[in-house]
């Protein structure tokens, strides 16, 4: 995810890490990741299990400049003592490692000594994460620890001004279900001088992940009707002045989070990580009454979706399958109060008072405290638990990161009036053909 990738050193520094030689020792487990998050979790596992007799050798390579995947691929193919025993993949490219070109390298969780069926059921693990982590043979090879099912995150003060209430159950009926209701709400907000979202990127992930099919079907570029509709939804936002026409991850987008944009913006679409690592740091305050801190709430979005996430995989050729299985089970499937997910959900992994996050286990979230001052005391798990059930993980491809970039650029060309709808579609197909060698249906 971008929120994490930005926190790491440049590719040149990462390359020096790649060159380090792992200790050629039977008690060393090699871990490859694109941030220090999972390696940090494994260190916490070791602290909680002092009899665990393995050292951890971590290789961290940022996803900036596309450095992580080629290096990981090379290490997996080379094999040997320096090959990863555990490795991570994020939503933008995870299908490559669970179902695509690099899937043959991933170990089935059951071969690591994990009772997959029992633990999946006991943990009430979000189905979309299971779908994404299941290989073509039907074996689970990857799971995450976060839940990234999406909600609509909105300003309470604006809701009260427009509709006289900030109650999440009421606001959910104002903005949805469906895009027609969403745009009715946008018109009402405009009458009061507000934008419903900051830019068209704010609805893209909901559109993308609610589609019935992904970008590639039977080896051909496929434009799902729901994704093609993004052209029209984006134009409707722009033509009616329903947003500030920002681009996500740019300064103007962040300014809207603290209420300093051209017009006040009602809300953003996103999972818990967007609240913790993007909205909160950019809201202009650290306590209720400062900036927009505390003026937020979440409700069910107009359509179910997810955004982001990290999956943890193991090398099928690891010589330490049992030890690797213990670590992966603790991160992804342990629902006890001693497991990673309970600590992650309650903000206690690094001591009391840490950041609370939505996790993959509905069982864990049901017994956890998800109240946030940032959300005016709302328990975010009341919304994020059902949100995970509506997320769809069956429309991803291993090329999504690249194809999405081409698509978003062409949509902006269309909404800016630089291209017709047909020209934007043709330009998109041409980019995919020329750069990826994938022809349209």
C-alpha cells in the first residue's frame, strides 16, 4: 500500500539490502517484505515465544520504482539458503504470487502444519482474503492480517448541516445503496456548498472492486461494464462540481482532509488503514477540536469493496516448514488474545495506546474494542466487520497496478474534455496492448 511504501528508503538503498548474504545457518528464517511491518510482527512473535529457536533475517525492499517484485522473483527462482522462507505481497500484485506466474513457488498452508479449514471457520476470516490467497489447485497459500473492506468515512458536522443528523445508520441511507442514491446526496450537499468527495479517485476503488470480472478474461483485456461506468461517474462528478477535482495522494487531496480545500468535502471511501495512516495524520490535529480530528464517522458505503492489504506466503521449498507455519498461523489465523490479530485490533502490539486496526478475523473484531476518538467515539468494527463480507476478491489480476494507472489517466483525459469517451477507451486499449502485449476482446 502507498501509505507504507512511502515510509521506506529509496530503491538504491534497498538494493544494498538485497546484496546482503543471509546467514547460512539451519536456525535462520529468511523473510522478504516491502516494509518493516511483517518483520516487526515476527520479532513480536519471537518475544512472545522465547523457546522459538530461530533467528530472523529480513530483507526489506520498497515497492517504489518497482524494485521489490523483480528482486523477490529472482530470489525465489535462485533458491538455496538465501531464498525467502516467508515473503509478502500486497493487493496490487498479490495475484501474481497466489494464482499467477509465481504461484508455483508458494507453499500450501496445510503443508506447513496449519489446520486450515478449522481455523478459517473459527476465525470468521474475510472470504475475499481467502479467495485471493487460494491457488489454482484450490489450496490456501496466502492470507493477510488486516481487513481492508471499505466504508464511507464522512464529516459529522457536514452531515448535521445538510441532513440534521450524523447517525451512521441514517447517513448510509442518504448515500446509498447504489450510485443513484450517492449522486442524489451529492446534489443535496452541493446546495449547501459542499463536495461529496475530493476527487474521482475516491470512488474508483469502490467501482473497481465491485466489478464482476477483472481486467483480463481468457487472456484478453476485458472492460467490465461496472468499470466502464467509471467514465460516466467521473464525468458526472466533474461536470456538476461535486468534488474539488483532486488526485489521490497529492497535496490537494490531503488538504481536503483537514478542510482546507476549495470547498469543504463530505467524505472519503476507504478501509481502516486509510483512517489510521492517511486521514488522521492529515486532518490538521491530534485531539478532538483540532483541525477535523473527531469530526468523522463511518457508515456502510453505496457498494461493497476492499482496498489494499498484505498477504503472507511461504516458500514451498523451505526447510523449516513447521517453524514457518507457526509464524504464519500466529499472524493470520490465531484468534486468541495472544495472537497478532487481537493485539493489532486493540492497539496493544507495541504496548497500550497503539493504533487500532481492522483485522481479517471477524471473530477477533467481535471481541475487540474498535472505538476511536478520531471517529467521535464510534466503534469502527460495527461497520468494518460486515464490510468485509461484501468485499469481492475474485476480480483481480496480476497486472492490476499497471492497468489501473493507464485507465485512470484515460478517464481523466475524458473528463477534462481532452478526449471523447470513445477516444479514451481506444487510448486505454492501445496502452495495454503496446506495454503489456494484451489485446482487447
